[in-house]
């Protein structure tokens, strides 16, 4: 559908297919390529950073929730998963206020922070599942053989968590990349992501260009996921791991 | 416990602080007076709840049927069936524009209708998107939510004991009977979760109603946005008051709906 639109020239109402075809949308894309690529890069950068930040924040809590027996565990887990359950706007305007006071609006760091706040539960869930699957035994064996704590972390635990990281990271990346509202709210137009770039086109009557840009928008997560699949699967084979999909 | 801190500290702080700011701002008496006077606002609230729950309900109902059908497909089709996951990655704004493309008075379905001779000019095509009971929004949400529901249900269906189905068929149950008596009860915990999650999500979502919603009654997310950004600063407490109502409702909703099945939720997760 989108492909057809992007190629369409004039497409007036009662006709089921475009009356003329042209490449105008593609020409536009070519002319604007610099800006477009820049905004895509910005989007990817804050999306990836969100994945990274959520991973760092969620790692130890996930381990604690999965392995240690905490009191009120169910309650804690439910509370920690709240940002994804409750409507975004209820919190985001208040946080916007606070960010203004903290000077975190209109900059990239603020965007990463707020995206992390609203998407970390996905990473948390994936990591908890990962910890459930990998037992404590590997770490114990490593310690037994004399590894220090940080060595255990770096060489044993983290590689084992890679499938969970990929699984959670994919979801977080998707959410962060395609988000318009939060980026716009906190970034204020200064942080020019691709979602922000696409938005005015969808509002306008320039359907072919909007369609083309939408296709690009969709293609990027696809490409990144495909890239990850290829590289990571090769790693797995090198390490002799099976392909866990968490 | 200490291990939880890296997450709890920054996030917990920001969320509670954000809530305090919002609720605090809303505590001025003026805001509540003007809210109570504004009957349109209450209609909007009702409309929002209606639309969100309708969309969630339809998605859950249809999604269960579709998930079961996909689950039962012969192996050959499984790859193709993965297409169902696509709406999930579509950003809301794209879905909104697709909805406009198809359902608007100058859209594709309207064109089909005219080709079939059902209508003569574009204005005769019902204005699904901008009037009616928010049907356009419901369509858009259902499109995305069905995908989500099916994803969740497939996971649950994998845990269904095949033997139950086989025995039922052997005892003479029709496929429909099998579906209603075995599959649905198995899916119920997840259906409950999905319904709650999707309703709350729809109540808070902003991008789709902004595109294809109408101005009266509005979805309250759009109302809040307008109050906050497009009018004078006096109106901010009103917006915050609305948000507080929404927050309160969400918490109550969550609690009421999820209370009966709390342990099952942990299993489902």
C-alpha cells in the first residue's frame, strides 16, 4: 500500500489506482537526503542509548528479582512494571516540568532519560526471563576455578545474558525509535528525530512523500534487526551456544 | 534489596516527583470548578473510556479467534502467518495515516463504493473517521492491538495441552465447541491482562486521536494537550486535574481488574 502511494502522481478520488505515476517523492528524498539521514542518525542514536541505559539500570534489579528471594516480590515486580501499564500522559507532563527545572529539556540526554523511564519494563522482563533460564551454576563454577567477581561478570554472566539483552533490546529500540510524543515533548523540536521529521508530512496532503518516508521509517528497524540476527547468530555458533529466543 | 537501587532510585524519584507536580498543580480550586461546570468535558471522558474499552474488547475477542486459527494452521503456512506481527512495529502516526487513506471520504473504500455505484459523490460516503462514535479511532486501535493480542495469546496457546483438544474431538465435540469450552477458559487470564493493558494504553495515547479524532467529543489526551500547550497558562491546572482523574481511574481500574488473578498473572508473564 505504502509502496503504491509513494510512486503515485495524481490520484484523485473515484479511481482505484493512481492516474499517473511519477518519481517525485523519490526526487524529494534525494534532495533532502542530508537532513533525512541526519534525523535518522539522531533517532538511532537516542534509541540505542535508551537500550543501553535501560540495560544498565535493569541488570542488577533483574538479577535480584529472579534469583534472590525478596519479600513482597510480586508487589515489587508489579510496581516496577507500572510505567508501561499506566497511560503515558499522566506522568509525562509532570516529568516535563521537572526536567525543565533540571535543565534536561531540549537536549538529547533528556530524551534518552524519558524514553528509558517509559520503556525499561520491557528490558526488565526480558532480563528476568534470561536470569531464570541461566542458572547460578556457571557463575559458581567460574568462581570455583578462581575467577574474581568482575571477571565472572564480564566473561560468564554477560555473554550468557546476550539473548535476553537482544530480545529486550529489540522491543526497547522499537519503542524508542518510533516514539513521537515523548521525543517531541522533551526534545522540543531541538532534538530532531526521524519521527518528528515524518510527522508534518503525514499531516499534509503530500501523500506520496509521506508514504515514502513511512516506508523508510519501517525499513530501519527491519534492517537493524536483520543485522543483529546475522551477527549475533554467528557469535552463537562460535561459542557453541544454541539459539535461545527468550 | 540494594541491587534494586540503580533502577528504583532514578525512576522512582522521577515518577513520584512527576505525579506530585501534576496532582499538586491540580489542587487549585479554580481548576475543579471549571471542570465541573464543563459538561462537555465529562462527555469527553466518557467517550474516551468507551472508545478505549471498545477497542480493547474487540481486539481481545477477535484476537483470540485469530490466534487460535493461526495456531492451528498447518506448518506450511506458519511463516506467512508471521505477518500478523507487522502492525506491532508500525508507528501510530503511520497507522493513523493509513486509516485516513482507507476510510476517509476521499479514501479507498469510498472509491470502491463509487465504482460499485453505491454512491455518487464523495460526501455521500459516511464520515466514519470524524463523526460517529469514534469509529475511526477504534479501527486504528484495533488494527494495532489485535497484533499485540495475538502475540500474547500465541505464547499462552503453546502451553495448552494438546491432549485436551484431541480428547474432546474424539468424544465428538465440534470445532466451535472445542474453541469455546477449552481454548477460551485457557486464555481468560491473558485476556484479562490484555484488556486492561490495552484499555489503559488507549486512554493515554495521543498520536492517533490527534490525527483522526474529532473535536467534540474529544479523547481527553487531546484535550489535555490542547489545554497545556495551546491555551494560556491558567488552564494548566485544569489539564493537570484531568490527568489526576485519569491516573486515579487507571490505578483503580488496574487494581480491580487484576486483583482476582494475581498469581496467574505471574505465571502468564
